[in-house]
C-alpha cells in the first residue's frame, strides 16, 4: 500500500463512527462507579455524623441537667451515667453499620464537655483503597443561671411580732420569715447555712455544690415600717445641711447666784477654863517627885524656886499652891490644838442680796488642851519643896476640850446663771451638717434642746435651790431618713395623682426612683430622722403630761425638775428599723460575704411599728434600679453582662398609718406633707393617709414592673379581700402572687420562687 493509500485509510477511519459507543461506554464505567459509590458513602457519613452529634449533645445536656447545681460525681456518678445512657439511646451500637463507637463526657466549672467517634465502613469507595472512615464530634452542655439580683422588701411592722393562731411551728411571724429567707438563699445559691436544717426548709438534704464562679448572684434588703434605714448607703452630699424639725426651744432668764468665800481666821477668846479636876492633885496624879534644878520657869515666863524658904511650915507651904484658878497647885503648863468644829453665824447680809460683797460672822469652836506640866509645893524634910506630877503628858487624863468664840468675815462671790424659764414647743431649723462629718454609726450632733439640773443659792436666799439650765443633747441618727420634698394630695382623691406616673406629677420628687440629688437643690436631698429631738404637741403641757387637742400653735410650758422628756413626746418614736443593704454577693469568693454573714444579717431584722408599703417599695426600686442613683453598680455586671432582676415584696397585712407617726414623711399631723388634716376627725385623717399610701404603692408597683423587674408578692398570715386584691395586682402577674397562711406555707412559697427564679437554661 502506497503512502497515498495509507493516508486515505486513516482519513476514512477517522470519520467512521461505527462501534464507537461501545468503546466509550466501556471507558466510562469505572469513573461512574466511583461517583455513585462516593455519593452513597458520603450520605452514610453525613447521616452517622449528624446522629452522632445529636447523641453527643443529648448526652451532655442530660448529664448537666441531672447534675443540676451539684457536682459531677454526686449520686455515685449518676450525671455521667445518664449522659452515657442518653447518648446510647440516640446512637445505638452499629447504627447504620458503624463500628467501634466511643463516647466520653467530662465536667469542669459547671460545663459538661463530650466527645464521640465511630468508624463507618465504606462500600464502593473500597475500590479506591478507603475501607473505613472515622467520624469525630464534640459537644458541650451548660446549665447557666442568669446573673441575678434579688431585692427583699420586707414588712417590719409591729404585727410581725405575733404568732399565727394554729401555726404548727409556734414561731412568731418574724422568726418564720427569717427561716423562709434562709431557705430561699440555700435553694437559689446552693450554699448551705449551717444553722438551718434541710427538714426546716422542707428539703431532703442540704444543698451541695455551688453556682459557677461565672455567675453573679446578689441579694439586697429593704426593711420598712413607717420608715426605712438607708442613710448608711448614701453619700453624705445626698443629705441637707439644715432642716426644720418639730422640736422645742428654751426660754431663758439670767439669775444671780452666790457662794461664800473662806472666812478669815477669827481672833479667838477662850470661853472655858481648865477643869476643876486639875485643881485636885489627888485626882490628877498619884505620883509626885521633886523637880530637878534650882528653879522652874512657867509658861507665863515667871520662875519659881525649887525650895520656898519663906514657907517654914506645912500650912505656909500649902498656901503657896494657888495658881490662877488652880487650887493646890502652884503652876500648870498646857499646849493647845487648833480651833475646830467651827460654826460661823452671819451677823449681817443674811441672806446675801446682790450686790453685797461681804458678811460679818461670829464664830464658835473648840480646841484640845493638854496639860504637860503640873507643879505643887509640899512640906517634907523640914522644908517646902516643889514637886511635879509624874505623867506622860499625853494620856487622856491630861487632855480636855476648851471652847472659844471670836469674830470673822467672808466675801460673797456672785455669778450670773442662765436658767430655763420655760420651753416653747414649735418647729425649729437646726444645723445638722455635723452628722455628715461623723464616721461612726450611730452618728450624733449636739443640739440645744436639752436641760440639766444645778443646785445653787439664789440672791436673797440661803436655801439650796435646783434650777434647770440649757444643755445640748446628742441628736442620734441611726440611718433612717425623711423623704425628699413630698408630693401632697390636695383634692381628697390620691388615685388620680398617679395616672401618668412616673412622667407626672413633675414635682413628685419623693416618688422619683432615679433622680440623683443635687447639692444646690435641697428639695432633691434627704434628711436624717432624729427621734430624740422631735416633739409633737397638744394644747397644754403640765410637767410631763400633755392634754387637750393636737395643735400646730406654739405651746409654752414651765420647766420642772423631772422635765418633759422624749418618752412622753406626742408622736410615736418607735426607733429605727434594721439598716437596709445594697445588692451584694454572699458566695464567700473574692472577699465577698458568706452564707453565715447572710444568716447573721437576717437575724437582725426585727418588728417595729406601722405599715407604710410605699416607702419600702420605693427604696427597693431605688436600690436595684439600673438607671438610678446606683446605676454604676446595677446596670450590668462588672464584666458588662446583663442582669435579671427580681423584687420579693413580703407583707403580713394592710397599710396602717397613724396621725402621730414620725414617718419618712415627717411627723404626720404636724408636718402635713402628705395630707392636710384640717377639718378631719382622727379616723378620717388616718383613712386619708392610708388611701394616699395605697395609691402611691400601686403606682410604684407599676413603675417597678415597667423597669423589667420581676415583682413577686407574698401575703403572709391573715388575709382580707381588699388587701389581697391590691397585692395581687401589684405582682408581675397573678402567678407571681402568693398567699401563705402559716410559716410552713411561707417557706414553701419562698422555695417555689427560688426554683422559678432559677429557671435553669441549657445552652450548647
């Protein structure tokens, strides 16, 4: 075949398509088998991995749920066992032909981490040398309690002292509340309080484990009756420097009082002579001896010879023994003590009258005389010889008392005293800025509303007289406050005051939850409650007894020795409730207080007086508001995380306001900051106060809920329909209202709230 023939054959062959389909099909079989087999194996791998992931997730979440707030190793490792069994229910051994299944779960700081794997045999992929494919997944189960603030607003009124009839625990209501709060803390924080048993809390065991260190859980307290104690929580600049209180002021007068100077030494004249016994040697001394020396010098300077030569016989010798009044003695020598037992008797200016400067005095007194030497002449040995009595000179027989009289004078010293002539009971403005510089609680400042007694002699009187003089007293501030400028209801219908609250009324500064005080506007600042300088007043005060009707007029009263004291004030001064506490953690971490600190504080909460729900709700909102005076502490956690907020409002009854309450709105009847009592009977006025308080409380409940604060309400003890309805409406919804008729029920309700607040959320 020539070259031209060959090229023609190849050209024809190239253009001839007979049999090409078979060849092409044979060439495509192998790639097609790989493509189809790969798709099938990929689908199996996806199915196994999806199911493996779901099983891992389910196991992690189930294990974390069983773990709760406890530990991974609790209950004989049940959390891990549950995680494994849940995994196995969702991914059985050899699922979809898989082999060598593995699954492992571990826990750290409340987070459960899982991993799982399985080998998936390949089908047609084996042709390409891939007999199996291993699938690996990981998962995480986290039970997260949101960062949570819980503010307790607790009724501390006097009725909390009572025991509920038939209560199985026999506890007073306050003790029951304290127990319920401790049980609530244990249930929510998972921290055990050692002085509370599981049985008391209605549980089977004490809490174990604790919350994740990543969780912020804080508790705060507002205790209220007719006032709140929040002064210790607020900066000093939030308080005024001067304030007007219903108090008193002394009316004074000056009086002259006198004291006598020291009398001058009298010029004494003895008024008694040496007793007669010293004239009788036999009575005076039984032993005599001849004197030594030739002469004896007497006290008057005269001398006597040892032998009297002129007396030659016994009669003549005895005749020499006459010395003054001393019969049978020739001489006596005595010493004298100082004059004592002196009595001064004024002889003019008695009693002194101002401005007399001197008194003349007569004086009487006595002194001790001691005979130190007694002499006599005695005839013997044919001579008249001098003898001396043998005695020590200090024996009682040698002593006698001599009386005397004299004249003297003394100066009169005058002083001017300011004494209280009476008290005027009235409003008074005081400088109380000193309370802001004190550093120790309770804080005090000296105010001039006191008195003290002093015993003096007044001009024209020699008799001691007790007078009252002005004195300061330590005005004691324990932390309770009077509210900012208070909105006053004037139309008799307080409900319509709050229809647009909180935007209006614009001048209701006392009801403003968030406004920060201004140092230049005292209307926005608070005032200390000072119980011991406040008096209400009636028309008449006699000694310590008030009588007549209440009055806003100034009342004057004369002072008395006992004085009108604060225990008789018109106005109830029941003392200050337990100090409130800002939100803080009690987990014992990083310097935080502990569970025992929480319990110790709860022990200090005590019943006091009347029930003003509005002041408790108001300050509960202020202390936890994320937009108010504590915004920097409440807006977010320190790490910037969001916070879930809950207020638990507990009361045992209806609002109770009395006209003579010293409350956070001042001394009600006299200060008249909320409702004017003019023309109202006592019962009418108190009904107006109650209606006003209820209207304010209702408005506050709404405002609190509008701040995204969950409001739980517990009504403890006896119940009345109107109060129950009002409290139910106060709660976030009807399911957030609880009624506890006894202590065991109260504990159960608190635990239920703790469980619902927990609302544990699982995330993966």
